[in-house]
């Protein structure tokens, strides 16, 4: 088995990302109820009972809604930061593994997992870079600003799932009250299209076989605006670009050199 990833859904109503490498299969976040999670896994040919772990980025409901129920139903280990565990109740987790965001990488089966601390309005939010066979996949959503640590961690990745949450003008003119606009667009909120493009311009993106835009707001963004911003960094990215949606799973994205 090679190295690949797929989204079970990406957006404010639920997030989950599958990663497979060798004989190891994990899911990052589970923002769907257990039954819906199982249905979406089946679409991709996955039996949830065959997962090796659930990794959690932070405690917001669109990322953790089904974590406890899925872990209990299928007997799955759960990995998260200590701050995330302390921030809310997950119910009983029989196989809980806590880590510190700054403690460095750890091995989980055939995956090397690098936690990356990010600025977001949560207790101890983490994103991840996954390594396997000399290749690296970066998952980066739910952060409001780009830090030097983020740039260093995602530099030269071979595939990237990158947040393009909002268009700044649409957010300002949209239906959100001013307080929510300030939260989403603030330093601890979500990346806008041009912030995502700025990150791409600051990292080596030449090796990208897949650039996947995720966590697009259904009210404050459009696929066209997100795509235009990212391709503006380099026309060569247009053939590697995909955009995720909320309502259905993506196809699998194979990671190769």
C-alpha cells in the first residue's frame, strides 16, 4: 500500500481527513456523527473498525463531534494535545494518548507524525505533517495567521491540504455579525484566500503533486475565488489544484514523487 489521503468532508458543518501509508490508516478529526462517519468511510471503501487511530487537531465541534462515539464504537486509540483534552468533554476514551505540540515528531505504525502548533482560538490547537517513505503530506486548516514555525514545517511538502476559508471582501459584506467577522478574520481565526496564497509563496511548492483547498466557507467564499488566489502564485499549480466540499467525500489523492 502506498501513501494517500482523502477528505470525508471539509467545512464548518464537519471535518475529517483519512491518511493511509503502508499498513497504517488514521483519521484526523471526526466532525460527523458516528453513523454519518461510517457512511462516508464506506464511500471510500474504508471500514472504520480497520482504522489505527483518531488524531484530533482542536476542540471545536466541527472537528470533534463524533470523536468519542467513534472511538468507543470501534475501539480506536485517540491522540490529541493535553490542552485539547482538557478543553471539553469527549466522554470515555479507553486508549488516550496525549502529546505536547512542541515535543517533536512521533511514530504511529508506518507514519511519522509531526504536530505543528498554530494560532487559533482553541486551547492547544495543532495541525500535522505526515511522513512516509521520504514523502511528506501537510494538513493545515484552522489557523488565523502564518507563523515562522508554520512556514518551516510545511516547506517542501509533497502534498498539501490548505485552508482557504474566506474571501476578505465577501466576509466584510456577508451575513456574519461584526463580532464573528472579527473572529473569523482575526489572527486566531481562519486563513483567507490571500493568506493561503501568501503561505504558498513563502514555501517551496515545486514538489507538490496535490494542492487541495479545504474548509471553504459556504457563505463567505467561492471555489472560483479560492482557486484564482492559489493559482495566482504559480500557473503551474492549476493542474494540481483540487477543492473540497462539505457535503461529500473527496476522491483519494495519491502522494508520489
